[in-house]
C-alpha cells in the first residue's frame, strides 16, 4: 500500500519543522523556521505550504496546551500557554484552510508518541506511553493505536511524585513547585545542580532524585493499565543512558510486585529509549496527516 504524501508541521516552542513526505523512507523536503511570534511564524509556514504541492493532508503536532476536540469552537488553537504572544492562537484551522486539505491536529507529544508507534520503539505494541523529558515533561498515551483524547491530552508531567526520603527541595514548577516537571525537567535539573544536565557527571547525586521522580511517573503509567511499553526520549534522556537502568530498578521496587502483567517482564524491554530521536515529532506530524484521511471510526453513538 502506498502511503499518501503529507505536509507535516511540528510546531515547537523554539523552532518549527515543516516536512513533506510519507514516512521515514520518503522525506522529500524539510524546512526549519524559528518560532518567534504567531504572525511571523505562521506566515512563514504558509509560504512553505504554498510552495509545496501534491500533499493530500496536513498534520500538525503543536506545543501546547492545545485544543484537540474537533467539536470545540477553538479546535486547533494553542490555548493558555506560557509562551509569550501565543495564547489563544489559531494554528490548525488557519493552516488547514490555507492548505485546503484535511487536517490532523494534536499536541507535539501525542505526535511524537504516534511517530514512535508507527515507525519507532513501539511498532509491535498497540498501547504505549511516550515520555519526553526536556524543557518540560510531556506524556503521550496511545491506546489501541490512537491517542487517548478525552478531556484533554495527558498532563502527567505535573503529577506529584512521592519524594525521596529526606529530600525537601522546593522544585521548579511555577504552578506546583515539586511536581514531576519541577523535579526532573531540564530547567529543574539546572536550577538544582547549578549547571545544565548535559554537564552533570553520572555519579552526581542529583540524578538519583531525577530517576526516582521518573520511576514514579512510570509507576503511575503502569497503574493506568494502558501502556505495554514506556518509550522515553527528549533532551534529558538523550545522552544519559545511565538513567534507564536506574528508572527500571526504581520502578520494579516501587510497584512492589503488585502488577504482574507479563508485558512488564523483563523491565529492560518495558522501559526503553526512543528510536526516532529528533525525528519523532516531524514524523508524528506526518502520521497525524495520514490519520486525517481515514474514515472517521466511532465506537459509540452520540445521542
Ligand atoms: Zn507542575
């Protein structure tokens, strides 16, 4: 089966990647645009879309929070973001009407989760979690091959993990202090250690708290009963392979033998590194576009 040609947009907080292709083996063009203000950035994206031809759908994976309910008046909008100038910005509808093709729209994390599911580290499972640990911590949950879109996209980056004994550091999240993101994101690590994560030695004591907090997230993810694999990527996870054994060990200890699903064993195959690296997001945008071309499947009737 030939995959359709898709225009994909990964709109990130610092840069926007426009990609024309049908999958990792067929990328025709990639254009990087700095994310500045909405008018400038979206006009530059429109110029790229106007130059491209032959694509059948548009897939957008955007930084959030985003409105992902197709029935909402603000579907396709970035909502109340901390990024200056971008709150309540129409991204999806504006670009889709410019391109005049079907639109697939979701968060950048959901996009990356779908990319890893289609072409990356979760190809052989229908249910998985994708965790990105970088400037923030984002989680994409995929169940039965689809993102778990209900009330909103998952916001599990802000759960409040059980603290390490004796650790009372206040944390770095402006909303919650010592939530997961406030303890284990790149900025949190920098705030705590006084230098960026990539400059920290493997035996720096800060890593123990980071691994502990991320294992608490993995514990929570297991308890949702959804993911058959947890794929972890993002700037903090890339280049720190020593974190993976620590997270796995702490996850097993934290669960205390309670969940005995065969898919959890061995844990080395359960908590794994992302496979697509920086391409998970742009490829995820392509996957969102491919999905926009499918007939709408409903498992229930809305009365
Ligand atoms: Zn928080």
